[in-house]
C-alpha cells in the first residue's frame, strides 16, 4: 500500500516540477488520478491564472473519477481565488481517497480542505513524500511563513574562496558546464539580484536559458553605466534599489524603475528591499553577487539556500577578492551554516549546496 | 591469474603501509611469498636501517621459498646500501616468479633488478596495482625525481575560504573529528612547517598523535616568542629558517637550530629552504599555514598534494583572513590546480584533496 502511494506521489511530484519557474506566486502542484492501480488522468499547474492541477486531472478523468484515488503533492485549495475551490470539485467528482504529500500552510487552507474531505466521507492520507514535496515548494512555504521572498545565494569561487585573482581577473573561474548549470537557476526563480559593482565590472545579461527574470540592482549612488545590457534590453524587468535621493535617478535611463529608501549604517536596508519585492509579487530572489552584496545577505541571515560552485584551483593572494565580503560575522558561532550540505560534481568543478540552518526572521531582524 | 595477482599485491601494499611515517628516507615496501595460492610468509620495511621487506619475507620462508612467487610493491633493490641487494637474495632463495607493482625510479635500481632477475630465469610481472603503489610512495617518488621533499599543504577554512572571522576568531572552524584527522598527517610526514605569524598567534604544539615530527618555522625577523611550546618541548626537532642576519638568532633559545639565507623579494627563498631540508634528510613537509606561508608555497608551485578541510559555514567579511594569501597568481590560467580531486565527508565537514597538476620544477623555478 505504502509503496504504491509513494510511486504515484512521485508521479505527481514529477508533474508538479513541470511548472517550475512559471507558477509564481502559486506553488508547484501535480496531480494523478488512479483507478485499479492505473493512472487514468494527470494534471499540473502550468501558470498562475490557469487551472489548478487537481482541476485539470478531474476534468480529464470526467465520470471515470468516481471511486478513484487522487494523488496531489499539496493540500487542495479551500478558498475561492482565481479559480473555485478544488476541494469541492474533488467531492463532487466522487473521488474515494485523496493522498496528500503536505498540508498547505496558507492560513486560508491549513487543514481546512482535509477536514472538509473527511466530513464528506473521502479518505485522506497525509505525509507521503513530505520532504520532497516541501523542497519543491521551498519558495511557496517561505512566502507563506515569513511574507518574504525566498532568497537563494550563489557564489562561484576557487578552492580557497576567491572570485578574482590578485590582479582582478575573474573570467572564468568555473567551467562552462557549471556556469550553464547556474544559469538554469535564473529560470527557476522570479528575480536575479546583483550589486552595483558587479554591474559596472561585468555588465552581465542576467538572463536565464528559457526566461528573462526580473533583474534587481542595488546601488547607493545610482552611478551606473547607462549603456549596460540590462538597461537596454528587457528594461521593463529591471529594478534599481537605492538609498540615494530620488533626484539622482536622472542618472539612469527614464524607463528604469527606481525604489528609494533611507540608508542604514551598511547601506540600503535589505529587509525593506525584500519586503518591497514581495509586495511587487517577486516571490524568489537569486543573489548572484558580488562579494559585498552576498556578504550583507549572509551576515544578516537573509539567505534561505546557497550554492557554492568551487573550481579546484588555488588563486591565493591577500588582495584577491573573496566570494563573501561585507562586514562578515564577528564570532564563528554566529556564522550562517548549511545544514546537511549536498555535494555534487559538475564536470571538473564541485558544487556544495544546501539550506541555511533556520534562523527566525525576528532574530535576524534584531541582529542587524 | 590477474585477479590473484591483484589480491596478493593488495596484501603486500597493506603490509607496506604499516611502515607509514617511519621508513623515511626509504620507501614503504611490503612483500608476501605465495606457494600453491597460499601466503607462506610476509614482511615489510619497518624503519630505515632495518631489514627490507623482501629480506624479512625470504628469511621467514626459509627453504620453502624455492619455487614460490614473491609479491612486492616496489622493484627490489640492486645496490648495496645499509643492507645487501634484495635481488640477489631472491635469486639465491630459488623464487620462481616475482610480481612487482612499480619500478624503483632510483637511478641505482631503475629496472636493473628486473633485468637481473630475468637473466637468472626468474619470471617477472610488472605493473600490478601500479597506481596505488605510486601513491603510497608519493614521498619517495618525489624525492628521487626532484631531489626535494614532498610538500603537502593543508588548510581548514569556512565554505567561503576564510580562516578567521572579521574579528580574527579562528578557533575552531572545523569539528574536532576533522582536526584529529589532520593531526594524523603529522605522523605520516617528516616535518611540519608554519610561518612566524602562526607561531605568534596560535602557539601550536604541532605534534602528531604517535610521533613528534620536525617542526620548521619561517621567520624573517626572528622575533618569535621564546616561551613557545615548540621551543620548550622536543626543541631538538625545531628548526628556524630566516633571512635575518644570524646575529639576530640571539633572540631565540640557544638550543634551536637556525638556518639563514639571503632574502628574495618575497622573503626567504622557499626553494633554498626545501633544498636544505632535503640535505638534512627531511623527505616530506606538511605545510599547515598560515595564509601567507601557504600562499607562497602555492604561487611558486611547490605544493605536491593539498588538503582543504571545509566547514559548511559562511564567515563573510572583506577583512576576514583568507586561507591562502601571499601575492597569489595574477591570471587564472596560472593557478595551481588539483587534478581529479577527491571529496570526503569528515563528520559535518568536507575534505577536498588531491595532487597538484604537474608543473615541472624547472618551470616553477623559472616562474618565481
């Protein structure tokens, strides 16, 4: 029984992942309907505004759904949003049993659908593939929990932690394969964020392989090169955050959106920035650097997940730039830490990644 | 046939490793004598000055050695050294076949024993477990090839390459398990080397778990704390290398051996230092830091093997000390690189280690 449930839930998870990078601010959801041990229909949530996974699968199954089992990686919705509640559709279709990976933490749902199903004599099994289901919706869970975007940090460095040589050379540290891998993340998250210095030095495109993400620049002075690629291309998706007086925005092309807020001791408040992004509907941010920007995100405990691409090279050099700069932590015990980091080989490079140990937002806020 | 040979050669290699840390300047050698698929005697080289592995095994086998097969991980010696040539003992004992993992690169041997065996109607098979046999005698092969000690570098750092926080805290970055692991290396190599700054800041003991290695300090000024542990304990194994005038040696306890040589632009010449150590019979050096010392060894391409212990923590901080300092390389293509690095987990820490890509000594000399 259990094994069968895992098998079909895996199928639902695979379907859910097809929506990766497209469903924001909605979660990734996949559903399969099973009768006599056979999948009779499938569905996944393709894009915000389109039908939910359960609705797609139910529609495809039609009358055959009666007496069947529905597998879905997230508790079906209870509330009227862009679509009518899935929980009602499930009941109406005569589904006999619903297998759910994880409860929807959204206060508008949070077990309500499960209770309603049970009340209507639908059997419910909760918790199948829970860990994987939480991970594929890492963004959504963070959003609901903290009302903040999910923050992913990335560094590509030498084995001794450098992102430039002593002469400032930075291209390329890792292999093309690793860089391609990292570009994939831009498809997965809503926005890419860099500091002004990175824009000045590298003039990056910041595009994904399949998607143009939002491009967020932090700049205290607004002294940015007007001819930068990102100001000239897809510029409606480029936002600049500054602590400068808004008058200084004249330095930038007119079509660029600029957000200004008072500076803290360390420059613009990253918490305010993240709050603003969240209000703007940006549910996840991929922080690509440079050193100072990464340093501030890390030392303020604002990073949820981190990827370190490591080339097995030793640059050395006390003047070479280190991957994570800023003020840094003062004591080792204060340092952000990956819990159970994963290690992968990407060609000749090494990728170490993981989730940061939980630091409550309140605590992080107090610290900075 | 081949499989049997590998099996018995593995036994010889296991025996050889028992001498680890004790045979210098001799190689690690193990031997087994096999008759009718059974090991009839074994031997390994325990310590410089004591009998060779083959001699031990042959003596134990006695007359039973006649017609048997000898497995040994290094070509038997041809020359009279502290003991008489093993090749003659093998022929005399009536051994029928000798299986050798790897040729002895020593010019006094280098295939001569193999030729002599064949001439005397002893069958010879060469190359069984060659890679492993080369690795366990990494020190010996380097010594013979370059007339220099084998240099092993070690760093213990945060994920972003730091060895201190921005406030200078450095204890402890990695877990006790990783530090214990690293202490084991002091048993394996002849000497441990550190820079003056590390001595001043950490006052380390630099002892192995089973052995007191030679302790080498590099100090340009000779301004070293007289009460350091290593000056007060086992001080006959403590050597100081300086570019100071030898008069300055009065700053140090009288019993400490001081070697002086003219400074290069970057301080004392590491090549001269390594040459001197080699003359002193120190066949391998474990360079433990600090950042500046490691930086100089790396950027001059003097490192043969490197161990990076990485705690999955992010210190950040542009003022935090990076694991490998010094001048560093100017261009990425000049950077020393591990070939096919190995990755291991040591508790919650990560160990990345490997051999440095071959850079000929002549080339390295020219570069610096």
